[in-house]
C-alpha cells in the first residue's frame, strides 16, 4: 500500500512538472532574433546602431515596435540579446528586409566587446545578413 501511494505521488509530481513546462513554453510570446551592428560604436557612445531580422514567421510585417532587447553589462563585455514579440495567429513566411534599430544603453560602451547573447557562449555578432 505504501509503495502504491509513493508511485501515485511520483506520478502526480511528474505530471505537475510536465504541465509547468508546457505552460512556460506556451507563455513565451517572444523569440530570439538575428542582429548585427550597422556600424561600430565609439567608446563614449551610449547606444548601438543595429540591424534586426526576425526569425519567426510574421507575414512580411516589420518587427518595428515589437523588439525586446536584453542587455547585460560586464567589466569587459556588453551582452545583447534581441527578441521579437511574435504576432498572434497564423503567419506566412515571405521574409522581410532587416530593420534598423537603435538600442539605448545604460552605460557607455567603453573598451568593452559587444557580444550576441542569443548563442551559448555569447560570441561576436555576425557582420551582416546571411
């Protein structure tokens, strides 16, 4: 009897964990985007000129107004992850030209390297589309 109760608790626990995992995925309404610097920043600059390409299907709609940057400041790096809020409903995938985006920074770039945080480990962003 005790063994049966333990198995039920385990099954309930596993089921709850699966439900929480599915809920976490379903609630994620943004997806990593591709980006690259439009031009190199200067050390005193507090913004980055980027080109952003959405990776999700968006029926040719620009990601403008849906871009969600995440920035981590370290001593020798600034790690940038660009996410784009997904459009609701079914979308086609015709592609779209890269979108210019000016990312405001809380700190000057200084002598730090700007890295792409959408990859592990963060690395230098690509130099252009493709």
